[in-house]
C-alpha cells in the first residue's frame, strides 16, 4: 500500500516544481533546504511532507526517463 498525501501537499509540490523545475533533486535533505529558501511554509511537518513528495516525484520522473531511454536503445 502506498502513502496517502493530502491535496494541499500535492498542490504545493506541483506548483513549486512548475515554478522552479531545476531547483530540486532526488535528495530529501537538499530539497528541505531549498524549500526553506524559496517557500514560506508555516510548519516543519508540512515542509518535510512537501519535500518528501517532491523527492518522490523527481525520482519517479527520472526512473521513467531512464526506462524510456533503454526502450529506445533496444529498438
């Protein structure tokens, strides 16, 4: 079973990923520090949830890109 994330966490994460696409990485700790600088998130718990979701989204995007590249090489 997957983790359930609130609509607020997802909305904030996607908005920040759209505005600052190159600012984030696959590293959770790095993403936390970036969020401290570019976003005014009222609580540490919410910041950590958003950073974790951003990390998850970035990781899945990179995995999808890698899979797509390997499919192209096989053909």
